[in-house]
DNA sequence: AATGAATGAGTCTTCATTCAT
DNA sequence: GATGAATGAAGACTCATTCAT
C-alpha cells in the first residue's frame, strides 16, 4: 500500500491537493470531523501526515477548504437553472432539482458542511483559514440570494404564497439539504433512484412555497 | 462558590440530574459536543467534574440522556395532536405546529440531537449508554410512525399527493427540524414570533405533502 | 535536555524501543508498576510521554513487553544447561544456577514479572497486549517444561524423591526466583557474591528435590 | 443485599472491623490492591464507603492492618512448633508445615502481603499507618528469627549443611510462601490435598537445608 | 516532497477522601 | 453509625503540530 502511487501523484500539485481533500472529506463524512485524525486521513491515502501538512497548513484549513469546495460545486451546478428562463415556479423547480442532485453527487463534501454548520471559533484560526471561511461565507450568501430572488419574484407575481421570506428560505434550504442526512448510495443504483429523489423533493419544495400560512 | 446551593440541590436527586442535563445541553448546544469539556459543564454549574460523574457515568452517557430526553419531550408534545380527530391534513398541520413549537422550546436539547445524528460508535459504549441509545431509537421510531401513519392516510384518501412515503417522511422531518438550526430566541420576544414561525412552517409542510411529484 | 540525544537514538528504532523498555523496567522495579506513571518513565529518559507512546501503544503494552523480554532472556540463558548432557541432578543443578544468574543479571525485568504475576484482566486489553501476553504464556510454558522434564526424569531414575510433580515444580521455581525479591547488587561487588548465591541456591534446589515427602 | 445485616453487625465493633478486614483482604487478593477501590470493598459488604471510613482512616491503613494480621496469624500458628522440643530438623519440619498450613488457611491475607512486599512509601503515611507498619516489621523480624535460630542450631549441630545463613533463610521463606502464589482451594477439597501440600513442601525445605553448597 | 520521531497541551476518567445530614 | 454528594488531585491517552533528515 505504501510505496504505491495513485494517478493523482503524477498529475501535479493541484491534483494532489484534490486527492487529499477527497480523502479527508470521505473520512470526515464517515467518522465525523472531530473523531477523524490527520493520521486517519493519511492512512486512507497510503501516506503519512507529512504529506498532508505539505499541502494544507492545518486540520482547520482542510475542513474549510472542503466547505468552500462544497459551496462552489453547489453554486456552479445550480447557477444555470437560475439563469435559464421561465416563470419563478419553473426556475425554482429546476434549481431545487439541481441542488438535490449535487448533494447526492458530492455527498461526502456536503456532509462535512452540515456537520460543521456551527462551531466555528474565529479565535485561533490562521490567516488562511479565515480567508477560506470568508470566501465560503461570501459565496454561500451569493448562492442563497439566487433562491431568495426567485422566491421573492414568485411571491410578488402571486405564484408563491405571501410569507416571511427569511423563514421560507431557511426552510427551503433545509428541505433541499435533507438527502445529505439520509441518502446513502446503493451499490447497484445510480440513475433512476436519484432521479426519483430529486423530482419528489423539488415538487415538495414548490408545494411548500405555494402554500399560504393562513391556509 | 462552593457552599452555595442552587434550588435544584434541595429537590432530590432527579432534579439534580435534570439540572446537570440542562447545563450540559446548553453548553453542548452553544459550543458543540466535542468542544465542550466536562469541566466546562461543571463550571457552568458552579461545581466540579466530580458532581457530574457522580450522576452520570461518562460524557457519552450525558449526550445519550440528552438525546432521549429530547425525543421524549417531542413525542409527548406531539402525541395529543396525533390523537385529536380530524382529517389527515388537519391532524398533520397540528402535529407539525406542535413539533416546531417544541423545537423552539427546548432548543438546546434538540440542537444536541441534530449535532449527534451521526457518529455513534456502538463499540466502546458502556452498558448504560447502549441502553439509553436503544430507548431513544425505539421511541424515535414510534414517533416517526405517527407522521408516517397520517401521511399514508392522507395519500390514500387523496388529500396528499401520491409519492414515496420514505422520502416524504425524511423531507418532512427535516423541514420541521429546520428551526433548530437557525432559530435563536430574542430577548424581548416570546409569543408572536414563535407563532408566526410554527404557523408558516406547518403550512409549508402541508403544501409540500400536497404537491405531486409529477407536478 | 531536549536536543541532547543518547546513544540509543543513533542506533535505529529497535535500540530506541529497547532503551524505553529498560527505563520502564527500572522504574517499575523501583517504585512498582502502579505507582510509576508514564511521565516518570519519560522523565527518566530525558524525554516526554509522547516518545513512549510513539513506540508503545499503552502502559499495559510496556508491562507485557517487559514480561516477554524477561521470559525470553531466562529461557535463552537456561536452555544450554538443559541441552547439555549429564544425569538429571547435574543438569538441574546447572539449570538452577543459570536461572539464578539471569535473575540477578536482569533484575529489573524479573522484578516486573513477579510483581505482575497476578492481575491480568484480559478484558480491556488491546490486540497487541493480548498477543504479547499469549507469546509470554507460551514461552513460559515451554520454559517450565524444561524443568518438568528433568525433574520427571530424575524421579524416574530414582535420583529425586517420588513426589507430586506439580508441587515440586512450583516450589522449585519459587526457590529459584527468590533472589529477585531480596537481591540488591552492591556497588563494589559483581562476581564472587553472585557466584556464592547461585551456587548455594542451586544446591538447595537439588536438596529439595532429593528429599522424600515421607522423610 | 443492602439493608440486610450480617452476623458481624451484632457483635460489636471488633467483629465489625474484622468483617471489613476480611472483605478487603478478599477483594485485594482477587483483583489486586491498586485495582480495588474502597467502593468495591464496600459493595462486597453490602454497604457504602462511609462504613469503612468509620472504622479505618484510609486505604493504606486497611492494607497495613491486613499485613499485620497476616503476620500475627502466621506467628501464632508457627510458634508452638518452634517451642515444641526435638532436634532442629524435626522442629523445622513442623514449623515449615505449620507455615504452609496457615498460608492456605488465610490465603487472602497472605496474598496481600506478598503483593505489597515492596512499594511502601513512608512519605505520606499517617501516624496510624506508620504504627501498623512498625508493628508488622517488628513481628516479622521476630518471626523470621524463629527460623533463623533453628537453622543456625541445625548448622552448628551438623544436621544442616554449612551455608550462608541469610541466603538460606531468604530461600526457605520463599519456598514456604510459594503456595500463596499458586494454591487455589477447590470447592470439594479441604483436608487431604492441603496435607499433601504441606508435607511435601516441608520435606523439600528440610532437604534444601541439608544440602551442602559444594555438593 | 515526504517520513518518522517527538512534543505538549488538552480531556476523560478514576478514586481516595471529606462532610453535611 | 452510616449515607449520599461532592471534591480535587492524578494519570492514561490522544492528537494536532513541528522538525530534522
């Protein structure tokens, strides 16, 4: 195992960083961030922790890089649906489906995100860590604004029920994130199962927004 | 500091256990389970570690007792709405509102639950810990069955859209749990804000179940 | 203190392990296993806990490694006398002398053995600990069989008195181990004192086996 | 179990002290002194530790009281054989047999003695503990002198081989203590087994002393 | 670029002991 | 006499991090 070199080792520093990030996300997702040691990650890479510290300054940096990557993936995957035309309901349906889809695609990364949603001591974070966190926060804001926009537009046009925008947004995001908590890909499956999941959840999302509080 | 005795100290061992559990839940909710040391909890009680270990065998036992308490609270609070009459939509609306309500009431306890949703190594758990976990699992199952029942009934009677029951249940629970992640009581507020939140989320829940996947 | 490196540090990992084992045996022998903390051992090495834990997984592993080493030393030192020819009395005399000799040579290791003769909870032992214990048990069995063989042969040939073999073996081992309890090398001495001790005890061992119970 | 009161509770403080001492010796013998907590002992008495601390000032006092009791028992049991007439060989045989006998009778107490043979930090001992230790040391000295006397007499009269008295005494005591390490009473047995053991070991003791070092 | 060794701060946990009742 | 509660010191162990090679 040690001595063997994976494809990533021949593909430059970026690919190496990415391989480390993948391994870390996987371990974090399985065992939890706190219970995963740098040694665990190194072992799952067939290497020692020196390798990891060569590319990432700290465990916190690893976590924050995973978070940023998760948000980037999600944003990039959903943006086309936002930009595509159509009425608010149609756009939101497409965005929701895309969100659910990417949740299932990069499950490990998103698991880390939901696990580390709280608990971010700014104190003690390095410069790099703060920078990553700031980028993540900014992009996360941008991302949520996509949904906020469409919801607002839908409310204004009467497609969605009049309601508190903040509560609606929070609830929607949680509904769309739900698969991160329970979805576990089966060995045989790939396409159909995921399609059914994303279709149903997108429909539920639409239904949730259409309902009036005083219903 | 020592020598001072709080009200709980005069009310028997159960009240003392409960006071410890409350303090632990509060600290865990604020800083995260892993980042909270037993000493932190003791300090917030104006006592020392020993007091806690006198009543709970381990940190894991504390966490599991909090989880069980959370599920019990929730179950007890929602059961009347399940038992009350009405068509499936009405009952589910009441159940959802009750669930959201109890989330906000015992916020700290539920925060611990969602944080520790994963990562429960059966290995290394003590007998007491396993017993608490088993009770929690059982009651959690019973609780979810309440919702499952009503959803199924609603689907059969045509009030809810035909859909995958499991996905619907998972999504619904996540939607109802959402406030645990973002709700933070403001000092002035109490009644109206919470009412608005639970009403809106309950409405969204209903809307989500009414929507057909092929919509 | 840090920065200084002893000879062992230049001689590879085995020598380093051995240096730690020596230090541990010495501390254990002086103060007792339970009263010796890992920090004590580290301090006597001019290092910190971490060094020890880098090479040994736990305190129990340290103890068991010392036990195994002790038995190996003893077995290796006595085996030639067993294999050498002669009548049972002669062989047993040589074996006894060799045993007493090695007791005094590696006093610290053997002290640990006699102290930890009992009290080995299998429960809670790590895999490595169990493996070390199993090896020790096996080698200890092999070792005692050397004596058992010679005693039996001696009884059969009439050189030794007819007696219960098990009691005889137990008693003999205890007699030969006795110096571990009371022997304490004096600074000036080396050769003659030890010779006298081993000669006298070997003679007593022979005498003990020759005596008939009904004498 | 709790609430029940044993016979000892009705028989005055001495009997109560003795019951505690018995329980402590038993627990210490089974699990080792360090691994036995005061709570363990209390539990085996069907009481709580308050009871123990009512009668003994500390755990160390408990251990030292057990040691003293062990030596007293042994001394009292062997003294008649010392005082009884006969040639040195006869007396020593009787003394040895008596010693082995009492070892098996009060096994738990003697186990504690051999376990705590070392490791007696004078520092930190209370007044009572030091007093108990001093009495034990004195009585132990007196006791060993009984054997020393007889051995010397035997050597002078030519019954025993000329040899180093100190080595002989040490070795003899160890030989006679051996059953403490390995003897474990079987449920059915009592008389015959023990008789065989004490007879054989006494014979071996005699044989050991008769043998000349230059043999 | 990567490794093995070492550090040291931080945590859980145990348990002898004290004390109010 | 005895109990339950609480204390606090001590110790094993983990693990992120640093560093020489």
